[in-house]
């Protein structure tokens, strides 16, 4: 007999079609580790019921590496920390196009352009817009951008260029955010995320688990996302980068990582929940199980500053599990 909290979640999310609220997530967070496999099974059923059997595959493109003015404590691209990231200037448009072609060839349907900045300068914005226009003419890719804090004018220009989706992560709860970053605020992040929705662009908004936050923070983070209703929620697990303030943190326990993914699925049943950075290092041999914990998308390695496993291994996993890779 499954744990009563799992049964309550089944009744509410599957039969009642109502996302889990904070009280239910607290119950789920407290179920014993031995019950986690049953929780993952439920999250997998919720994914199938709400999202079908398709898995969305994405490639990230770091179009300007390092040298960022901000102090996000997990990030090796901050200019404030002595890390192994060598800053590189903004790529030329041809560089964007070559990587987008490669992403399409590798089997991705989504291409996310990332620029390590607080917010885009006119030069960055113009370059990203020009590259997006050319990618959309040439390739059948969803184009997402991650350009930091945005204004109304930025969003109008991005939408006009053909950008489909904007990534702007909240990273954690409002309460924990000051422990993650001090050079900008949670409120600024929330403002950008809300503006993305107001401009009718798809919102990709998630965060990083394993930065020392409490269970309460994780649940508050999910509740803020529930209110925002992002189309996509990327979930990263902290991969502690040498030289960053979080560089000596321990990896998240795999069962806690998967419990969180399942909680995210119960709180956000309709969203594309995507495994992003830290999947391989945190889950190691449990990645197949991870794909059965409620996620409906993956990022192919490489990530922004860290490697991943070979594409063939990920596609073999999806095939082995009977998923349909979305075209
Ligand atoms: S997460 Fe983004 S804003 Fe923060 S330091 Fe890294 S590149 Fe800069």
C-alpha cells in the first residue's frame, strides 16, 4: 500500500487535475526514502497523463563565455571568482549558425543561446536578434535565449526577431536567493520572468537544487514557479565548480534529487520539466530512473562550462525507456 501522501497526490493531481499545493509538497518531502520509488512512479504517470510520451531535446550555446559582472555563487562565469573559465568575447553570427546547425544534426529541437551577462547591451541584443532571424529561416528549431535581466524593449526586439522562448531562472526561493547572489535581487528576476509572459513569449524558468537551501526553500521555489506558470522548468543539480563560493559543496544525494524532480512534476504537471546541468554527475548510474521521475526533457551535453556524456548514450537511454524523441 503506497504512503498516504502519495495516494493523496494521485487523487489530487491525476484524478482531480489540480497541481500539488505547499501542504501536500511538505508531506511528500517528508515521506521515508523507502517510499521514494513509489513517488517516482506516480510522477512518471503524471508526466504521461499531462505531457504524453515525448521527450524534448535541447542544446545550449554559450555565445559569450565568462567575464560576467554578477556574483552568483555557483557560477564559474562570474568575473569575481578565480575559476578555470577563460573569458571569450561574443561570438560572430556565423558561430551561432554553425552551432545551431550542429544542434539540429545532433537531434535537438531546441537551441538555447546563452550570454554570460547581467543584461544585454545593444551590441549583444542586435547580435542575438540577427542570429535568431537567420536560424529561424534555415532550421526548424525552437530558439530560446538566456540574456539575463531584460526590459520591455529587449523583449519586443527578441519577439520581432523570432525568439520563441526566454530563459530566466529564479535559481531558488526568495528567502534563499540572497545567499546565492547579492549583485541583483530575486525581485528583479521575478520581474523579468513576469514580463516574458506579458509579452507572450514562452517562459523557461527554473533553478538549481543542492546549494544549501532547505526543504522549505525548495517548496517555496516551486510555489513561486506554480504562480508564474512557465512553459518550461529546467532543473539543475549543483555541480560544485572549483573557485566559486559553492565549490566545496557536496553533491546532492541522488534520491533527494529525484524526489525534487517528482515534487516539481506534482506542482507543475503541465510544464516541460527538463534535466539541465548536473544530471550526469549527480545521478551517475541512475539516469534511466531519473527519466522515470517526472522529467519530460533533457539538455544534451555539453553544458555551459561543464561536459556531459555522449549524445549516443542519451538517445540510447531514451530508446531503451520507450520514449518518443520529439521531432
Ligand atoms: S549565473 Fe548568469 S548572471 Fe550569474 S554570474 Fe553566471 S553568467 Fe552571470
